[in-house]
């Protein structure tokens, strides 16, 4: 069910840092840390993490194993391959294959966060997003922008519309971190976003 959501996020992916910060999550969450890309985030521990940043052959082996363990992940895993190849840094899917979260890092060409969000909002509209709302927020004491919208995506069961929330933060004037939370309620999306720590 995550289809275009993952593809769109992958189009924004790029490079990273050398140290992972620390973060915590509530009971029932697990922390994912990445020293190479410099981030830490807490996600529901029952969600399946999909290995990112690996060669295509290794990704396919992992995806086939995950499909065997839970066939409900098949649709999301088909699109996760695109995210991995496009530079996605972290991706996890709920056991039903509906909800998910992914993090991409983009080498920003734009001068500021407002320009990055404006460009992304225009892309979302091109992909058929509706009800796009933009809200300034603060994550880990740093300014961020939250976009909420509904997006039609292609799945193994046909086209469906999913709710998405994206959080944008710019660091060092060069790297944009884009966190996408798919088909979850606002409270869970907020919990995940507020756990994100980046360097």
C-alpha cells in the first residue's frame, strides 16, 4: 500500500554524516541508529525494518525472506526496492503492510527550508496529492515543517488513497532530512517524528 509514497521519498534521497545521536522511544518502540548517516529514530518494535543501502542482489534476498515471513508485506517490498536504490536511509513497515515510515536525506539545492517544502509540495500535487496542509513545527529544538496530505498509490490490490505526514528539517544549509509516516494516526506520526535526532 506504500507504493508511490516510497517512490516519492526516494526521489529526495542523498548522502549523510558520520555520527549517530541518541534518542529514546516509549515502551513498545525500538531505536534505529545509523552512524554513517547521523540519525537515530524510534519506531514501533513490531514493524519490520527493510535493509536499505545494500546492493540490489542483497536487497532482493532480504525482500524474499521478508515476503516469506509475512506475505502481507509484498506490495510495500516491491516499492521498497526503489527506495533502497534511490538512497533511502531507513524504512519500516507494519505487520499488515499498510502503515510505514521512511527517512531520506537530500543534498538540498534550495537555499532554505521554505523553498525545499515548496518544491516538495508541488511534486506531491503532481502525483495527485490532495488536502495538502503545511504547519511549522519544532523537532528536537530545531525548526521543521510538517506536510499532511492524502495520496493515491498503486498496490497489488489496485489503487488506494493513503494518508501521509512528512516532516522536513534542514541541517547545515546543505542536507534536508525528510521523514515520511504513512497511513498512521497523527499521534503515532508525532511520536515517531519527535524521536528523530539528526546531526
